[in-house]
């Protein structure tokens, strides 16, 4: 089943913070985060691993709660370039790779 | 630039036709994934190959097929095309056991 993201959409002013959540009904072993700008390919931002290890983007942080099967992406001091649709993703290996429902983020000047 | 290449960038064809989309993964990546993204929709996983072998399958239609060749490039074949097949088709590659995806620029398919 597809992970559910919240909120579905958010509008910010430059400099404001945002949190995007990703919840799964299945156990998560790792969570990936991506940003997709309109008409472009998704870009990998960050990976969260079981045990708390995190790899990826310096300016964006994230958390991973294995027990709650949730991950959250934290965008602080947002910039215009942060606008886009954010997806969480999980799976791969011998499992289907599944993306979350997506969160549209718009940063205004 | 992710290092993943896809051709063609745009494809316009008619219903009932067959097309082939091509993807070359990042150097050294053994896994290739294919996705379909319809207008303003999410990414739907179609199929994954690892070093030439099919590894996982999503909701890929029977009219669609794919393969990965010894040089690791992959092709997605779409046949008996319908209007509803119009979409962006992305491939992605991955080179680690963490399976993070690096996407190509996509092929925009328009079926008229």
C-alpha cells in the first residue's frame, strides 16, 4: 500500500519552516525523500535507515520512527528553490518500490 | 545531472502503435526501475531489473514489457497504445543496497 503523506499541500513565505510527514501501513526498513519540480525528474534528497542512520542533503533534515512506521522531512528557513512536490519512497531490492502520495510545497517571496 | 540518460525526450504516436523507450543507468549501477507518471499524478512503479534479471514487478500492463541488456541499458516496450498511456515515463537507477533512486529526465509520450 502507498504511504500517505501529509499535508497534501502547503504554502510558505521565504524563511518559514515546514514539516512533511510520511506514514506507512507496512513496516519501513528505509525511507527515501525526493523533490520533483514541475515537468522535471524527481531528485533524491535523503535516505533514512533503520537505526537512525541518515545520508543525504545538508540543508534538509529528516527523522524516521520505525515503531510508528513514519518519517518526517524538515525544511527550515525555506527558500524559493524549495518549491516542488515532495515524495517519500520505500522498497527496492526484491520488493516493489513505492512512492508516497506526495506533498506540494510552494514558497512565496 | 543524475547520470541517467533516457531517449527519446518526446514521443508522439497514434493509438494502436508500438514504441520503445530507452534508458542507460549511471555508470556502475546494476538496478534499473521504470515508472509511469500521468499528468499531475504520483509515480507508479512498473518494473525493476537487476543485472539483466527481472527483480520486482508493479502494476505493469500486459501490453508493456521491458528488458535489461548485458551492457545494463534497459528498454521499455509499449504496444497497442491507448490514449490513457499518455504520460511521462521515467527510468531510475540505483547502485547500492539502500535502493535510492537516481532518475533520468524522462520520456514524454503523447498518444493521439
